């Protein structure tokens, strides 16, 4: 591939993309957080549950799957191949669903604030795992 990148670049790109996606969702979550009723302790507890569920049961598994797949690459790869095709389809669907839910006010802001905050933290934590893995691999290669 003419514009291919190596495995380390894929890991770095994955970490940055997951962090940026998480930061964008966190921004939306915090905006709605501050515009909804203030049951702070309850909202923090709910956001923590969302974080744990998504990180432990979804994103950690995706992180493991994608790092294994990236490590098996031997040649230069497409810069966007840190996800497989299924991953890109799921991500596109999730973005479209999120936009639709907010645009048509299908869920109350108090739900969006807690859900988006927990989800975003799980995304950003996963991004940090990619960056940590990249950092370790960078120093050994």
C-alpha cells in the first residue's frame, strides 16, 4: 500500500481516535449534565455504573481484539485499519443513533447526561489503554 502505516502508528491512531471520540461525547454529556436537575451523588453513581458496564463488557474486549489484530499485521496497512470493517459499521451506527436520539429528543437530558458521561469516560479510558500499549511497544521496537 502506497500510503500504508506500521503497527505502532495504528496503535497510536486508535488511541487518539478513541480519546477524541470520548472527549466529544463527554462535552455533550457535561453540557446536558449542567442543564438538568442536580442530584449530583446519584448522577455520579449512575455514570459510574455506565462506565463500568461499557468498559468491562464492551470496550475492554474491543481493545483486546483490535490490539491482537493490529499486532498480527506484517505489512504496512491502511491508516484507518485500526478498526475492522465490522467496527467501522458499528461506530457509524452508534454515531447516527446518538445524533438521532439527541436531535429528536427521544430520551430526556437527565438520561443523556449520565449515559454520555459514563460512556465517554469508558471510551477515553480505552483510548489510554491503546496509548499505553503503543508506548510500551514503541520503547521495545
